């Protein structure tokens, strides 16, 4: 089942946003982002057991992933270079590499995040 993201928008540099993803039946749920002309890059992921993994090359201590009724990506201290389309995706098989986009099967439509200075 396709996950559904929400919560994107425009925010001033230094501000915060929280993205939400509603999904079911997954083993891993990951957050990714992409800008035109660039590869999709991983941000963070959470497994069904609650363990998380974060790409600190992107997050740099500013982004966290959590879950209750949905999976959330909390983004603090946003910078203009964080402007991108943000996607959540789910993976159901074993052996998933949590930060590897190609290991994810179901993708949401994306939610745009724009950070202005």
C-alpha cells in the first residue's frame, strides 16, 4: 500500500518542520529527499521494532525520526539547501539496507519543503 506524506511547506531558514507519513505493513519506513537533477538521498529510517538509523551526512544532528500513529520526520535548523521534495517509502522484505532507496518498494507522492533565507 502506498504511503502518504504530509506536512511540507515553506519555512524561513533556521525554522522547523515536521513531516508525517502514514503507512502500514512495512518492515522499514524511510525518509528520502530529492532535488531536480540529483540522486535521491536517504535521510533516516525506522524499523517495525522501533530502531532507527540516520544519515548524518544529511541530518547533521538536525533531523530525527519517530513513530506513534504515523512516522514523523522532525527537521530543525533548516537551511536553504534542505529545499527538496521529501518522500517516505516502505520496504517489506528481509535484508533491507535501511538507507538504500533501491531497497524500498512503495513510495509516497512526496511533499515539497522549501526553505528561504
